């Protein structure tokens, strides 16, 4: 969030049916301009997809240009009339939300009162990201389910064959060009007992990896420890932590081994790996990384002391008076309270009643202006009917029609500007209404969320949590109320 002088783009995609003035590209642009004027934001670019089908927008030139501008930081937010105009497909909407979230850019929907540059809007963004993650995991689970079956059949489960082998007819076979290099690698290591020296000697002898690169000590280590070399191919043993992150090992019970032709005899392979195991055990262990809990930094005691979770404990403890509360109990209190507030009709109605008076006035002004516009159009239609039926002459028609036409032009100009102001005020005062409607699924799936996703939601909306003997007080900084339980 940049506040004033934020650089944004305007996304215009309207229906092919432009009978309604409110659906015109000009109306949407003027409405966005008024919104930005109120926020003191700068419109850098307009992406005009007028009359473009919303069935699929990813891949369109204007969409690619917008994504490029988001990624490069040319714009840091995108304004559009409503979510259906950004993307009609839920899958594409979630994909776009991921792109914006990754680039720390904001989505601003005028129709649904969503502005992710606000704390409440950030929560909505987090919900979208969580839903996208659920969908990705469901697809991933289906793919994962087929991997063990393919592995047991000795078939390819993804990725290239290890150095020394190749996939042919969906079976792992020895690569006659690479196998001699593997044999030489084991021979050199048994002689030197050093991975770096082994890599140097192989490079000096002119050997290269499959990609044409020189051998390194890490490459040597990987090849020396790959059981495939002794004829025992291991599959379904690792999983990715995510894009550009390291891999984790799956439980050994999930590993699948199949027999293949060996490059190295089993005795030689075991001698090498026994030595490597002894070598690793002699190295110092890496220090344990401190665990960060869900509410770390937010929990305070009523005596003003900070509360934290000591090692091997499951409760937040006050440093001063030693008051404590179980971390699971606190999480249950937190989510139940949040659910009660955000889904409660009574709380929503109370919040609406406390909305800024200017919102009520501008909304009424907009309603009156739209009503006047309809009245002027009706009068123009009646006048035209009189002219067609020769009940009024051309001079009289022009004299009466001209002021009506001028007034209608004024109204059509004023409406989008006034609408933009209403949108901006609504974002400021009523954003929690949209959040209350969008977070139902979040509460149902809270237990399935990953820890970092939960922490992001907590960090977005929590000011502090105060624990006393008989109650827990939650202070949420994006809402105007403080609640006690």
C-alpha cells in the first residue's frame, strides 16, 4: 500500500450490450478517475478490453501487458468495475489474484467494495489466495495418488533420468554414453576419498555433466549416493516445498524401489556410501531454528507483561506474573470470535448505521441525480413523440428539446464522478461488509490452512490480544470495535 501518489491502472471490460449508459467504457473510466481523485492516486495506464468476452482473459495482449506492468512495478494496483469484469472464470480470477499477491500489488473492485490496499481488503486477498491454494492442492493430490502406482510399475513419474540412465519406452535403461563416466567417478573417489578432488580430476580428464557443465562436489555427492547406480531405482521419495525452494524427503514408508540394470556393483556402492556416512557424522549439527507460534508478538497479559511460549510448552506464559493460556484454546477463542463478528448480521447492521454521514449524503445525491436523468429522458421521449405526430413544430421542438439535452449531458457527466466518490467512501467505511460475505469458507477451512496462511490473516487484522484471569480481549485494528470474550 502506497497511500497518496499510488500508481494504478484501470481495467475496462464491458458487456457487448451497451444499451445501458452505466455499461459504457466512458462511464467506467470516469468512475475510476473520480475514485482515484478522491484517493489522490495516479492513473498510469488504461487497459481497454471493450466488448471482449470474459470467458477467458488470460493470454490476451492487454492482459499480458497488464501482468507485465504489475510484475515490473510500473503499476501497483488495478481498478475495475466488478470482479466479473476482471475475469468471469473463478480459476482465472484466482490465478490473477496469485499474480497480484506475488507482486505485492492491489486489486480494487468498485462494485464489490474490495480494495486490497486496505487492511480489510488484504484479508479478502488472503482468502482468495487460500482458496487458490486449496484448488492447487486438490489437483496436486490427484496427481500424487497416481505416482506410487506408476513407480511400482517402473514407469516414469516425472523429471529426467539420473545421470548414467535414460528413459526409453517408459522404462529406465543404462545410457551407454554416460555409464562409463559414472564408473570412472566411483573409481576416482575410492582412490581420493574427496568429492572436490574427484570433481577436479573428472573435469581435467574432459568429462562433463549432461548439460555440458563441469562436475562439482555436490554433483559428485549426488551421483555417489543415488541407489539407481547399484540397480535399485528409488521413486516417490521426495516432494517440493514450492517454487524455487528445496525438496523434502517423504516418509520412508512411501518410497518405491524397483530393480533396474546396475552400473556399479553393490559392494563398491556400499563401500563408498559407508565412508560418506561416517564423514557426515563427524560434521557439526546445524542449530535448531526457533519456532514462531501463531500469536507471537500479539499476546499481552493484563499486567502489561509480554506472553510467549517457552520451549517444550504449549501455553503462552506471562514473563511477569506467569499467567498462562493454552495456545490451542487461544486459537479456538480467536477464530470463534472472528467468525461471530464477521458473519453476525447484528454486528454488520450496527457497523452500517455508524457509516460516515458523507456516504449517506452522496448516495442520496446519486439516487436523485439518476432519478432526474430518467425523468429528463422521459420528457425528451414525450417531446419527440409530439414532434413525430406533428403536434409540435420544429422551432418549438428545438426550443424545448435543447435545454433537456444539455441537462442530460450534464447528468451523464456528473453520475460517474459522483459514483466514483461513493465507491471511495464505501471502501473506507463499509469494507467489512464484503469481508463478512467472503470469509464464510475461511472459517470452515481454518483447520486445513497452513500455518503461514493463518499467520498472515492474524498479522493483517490483529492489533493485540490481552489475556486476563476471566477474559480474552481481542483488538482488531481494521474494525472500529473492540470485543471481549
